C-alpha cells in the first residue's frame, strides 16, 4: 500500500479552520514560496515516526511543547487533526487522529 493523501489542520503553519489535503502520486514534488509550509509537512512525518515508536511526549518536549506545533500557538489553536489514506488496487485504509493540548490543573 502507498500513501495516497494526507489531510491536516492545526499543525504549525497549516490553518486549524481549513483542512489542507495533499494528494500523493508515484512521484510527488513540493514547490512553493518560502514560508508556505513545505518544511512543516516534512516535520509532520518526523512527528509521525516518534508517535509510532512511542516517543511522542519526548519529541514534543524537545521541540518546544504545544506552542511549537499548534497553528499560531496554544492560545489560538486547541488541536491538530490528521487523516492519512493508504491504498492500492485492492483496498484503501484510512487512519486519523486528533492531538489536543492537555491543560494543566493545579
């Protein structure tokens, strides 16, 4: 199965109100001006890697906590939502998740 698409919202420079969808083909090239989110998409894959190895909490702490990952920081955005679609000629699998900032209570 190949990655067919990603829908993402609330992650770094990707707005939380409009989900960005990126469709992948056999060869996908990311082009765009500086500051439009190309590197942020690549960093999303790095975050996924940490999630799959059980080290997401460590990754978030090392990279700057919620403000570093949420669109315009934790005061403006409460969650990151992602949907990844994989497929081939026979089947399609979709995985989705939402990461929400846990507010500290004292």
